[in-house]
């Protein structure tokens, strides 16, 4: 039996009067949602579409299969005051335990790649992986183009391991943010050399 993307009804809400959101269409052939530009007297209406992609494209008929879905939320672009969004600092904690082997880990890698596409050069990202052991795979760093290219390569090389030390991974991800010690990568795709000893 073939499986297909599931669509939900758009979620709509009304903003404050005087807002002027940009006209936005979801990229791609489906054109899931639009927002209209209201007059200055009318409060704008926003609309968000959600879709769910199944883990498998097809399953045997009359079979009992537990499915994992990837949820996608498509919201209209709303420009922040001053024209720029706030900078973000993220620690991505990735489960690479044995149960994540195959399509699940592939989905994690694709999601990580998608996330990095939307980070600016002034944002920060660190990556932690865990199975039985916990590893700071990528130190918290500014997400320059050079960094993102190397980070995608490193995440792509992650392989499924053994058991699941979830709490250890979570605590190390939190520690990355609490320490807020980050690396500025150069344009050559490598982090800068360490400073000379005092």
C-alpha cells in the first residue's frame, strides 16, 4: 500500500491592527497557504499549514506497521521590528543509539541539514550526539557558510551505535548553552588556530 503526505486544515489567527505582513506563499507546487496584505485599518489574518510525511513510501497490505511521521509547519513570514530577527543560539542533541539506525537516523540528518540552511552567519550552533556515550560532536560556533559546510559533512557521517543515554546528551546540550563559549570559523572552512600560550 502506498503512503502519502497528510495535510491538515490551516490554522488561522488575527494579528494586531496596523501590522503589514509580507505576502508569502509556501515554496513548491502545493502552495499550502497564503497571507494577504490588509489595509492599515484592518487587522491582518495569518495562516499556518502543517503537513506530515510518512517514514516509508509504501508498506505491505494487511500488515501492522508502526509509522514515524516528519511534521512540517509552514508559517507566514512576519518581519520583526527593525527588519531583522533576533539572533539564536542552538544546541542540537542527536540520538544515534542502535534503535535509530536506517531511515530514522537519515531523517535526523536531513532535518539537521534543513535547520542549518535557515541560520544566519551571526547565529550559533553546537551538536551533541549520544548512544551509550555522549560526545560534543561540534563545539558551539558561529554559523558562517564555512562552518555550515563542514558541520553538514560531520553530521552526515554519524552512525548508529548502542544504548540510549538520553539524559547525558540533554545535560551536555544544556551545558553548551550555559557556558556560551563559541568558536568563530574562518572563510577557509576551518576553525581559527588556538591562541598562543601566555
